[in-house]
């Protein structure tokens, strides 16, 4: 595998790709005890900008709080570190992956308060369309997975944790084995939840509907952005409990996520949406979303955070901030 980046930021220092290693006895490797984010940096007329960078780092800390992981940096320090990594890699557009994980804490599933410690890494690299360029243009063919999302009060779906993505792995793998581009999961109640790695939107009679937080979803930052942009365009956008068959009678369906951005869904279980690909509402919302990065959509919410001229590896002093 070719290196994705020259260097990776680990615990405050830029480390060469080949030296960015962790011990095989790290807790996260055995038990999935990590939390992470995916963040896009776009090349805008005002230079490289992180899209809702601070919001993503806040969610990283929220995920850590849910799992009681101590964080050795402040939110501001990791926002700055993300900018430093992009600059160090010389990128104008990038995908950022900050990750906090439990390292050498012993082999017990629940480390003692004295033993628990978190390591933090950040990588920046180029990443194109998550489901492929053709999917962005024509739409992806999706299927309902036989795997449900986690039931409430089992594993916290609202945390972006490494272990949660074993569910995504199964849903996505099953879809591809069956010849589809992506899988869609139902919740434990049989109602719509989300895609393997994306939130889900249905458009019916010009109204955008998306499953609520209680549907075992990760409350996506792109999802939130789309709802705000859609309302700004005059569309009604609401969270709503939705049955499986709502997909089969939808005018339009699309998925959202940092990696997926806005990806139209062409068909579900072999049933074409009425639009048969990107419909007028999907196109309008996507145009507004893309316009943020070419300057045609005003950044009314301050979502674009300039990467700026930073000093690579300028991490702050390490200190532990225990979650409340």
C-alpha cells in the first residue's frame, strides 16, 4: 500500500509515515476503543478551508466524553493541530482524520482510572468521491441490509467510535457482495436508520425527511448542514420516523456524510426512485453545498475555517483533561 501522507501527527509531533506505529497490545486494537472524525478541507477562493472543523473537533470530544476517555489536548489545540498537518502536507484540499484511542492500558476491558490514557493522531491526505465519481453524477444503487443498526441503550450510536463501525463494515460488505453500491440499515424497530457510513434523506413532494437522532444514527454534521441549506432555499426539511417502504415511493433519495458529501441514490432494492437519479431538490441542495467552496453560496454560518499560515507540528503542551 502506498503511503497516504508523508507525515502523521501523533501526540504532538509530526512523525514519518513509516514510523507512525502503535504497539500490538494497544487497548484499541483489541477492543475497538477509539473515537474519531472525518473532516474535509476544500480549496476555496480564499485558500484552503476546513469545513466545520471546530464542530467536528467538538463532536470528537463529545464522543470521548460518552466513553469516559481522557483527552490530553484541548479542542482549540486539536483544531490548530489539524491546520498544522494540512499545511505540513502541502495540501489545498484534503481529508482529515483525527483519532483518539486507548493505548497501552493493560488487557482488562475496563482499564483502571490510574492506567487509562488516550493517544491522539491526525492524518491529512487526498481523498476523492467516497462512493465514486459516477455515483455523484448518476446516483448509487443501494439495498436494505439484513443487518440492523444497534438497539438503543446498547452501544451509543451518537458517538463516532471505532467499534461502532463494525456494524458499518457488515452493512457495506453485504451490499457490495450482492452487487449494490451501498447498504442502508434499519433500526432494531424495523424503521429506517442510516447508510453504512452516511445519513439518509428522502424527498417527497418537495419536502426533505431524515430519520431522527433516536433512530440509532450518528447525527452527521453534513446532515445538519444540508437541513440548514435546504431551509435557506425555501424547502421544508424535517426529522421524521420513516418506514422502509418510504424509500420505494420516494421522489428522490440521497445520502450525506463528510466522505460521501451529497450522494444521490438511484434505486433501492432494484426499485428506481421517481427521479431515477439526482432529482431537482437534490441538485438544488448540492449546488448550494458546492457553492460554499467556489464562492457562489455565501458562508452565512461561518462554516469555512481558513487553514492559514501555521507552523507544522506546533502542538501545545500535553495535559490530561478528564471528561466531566
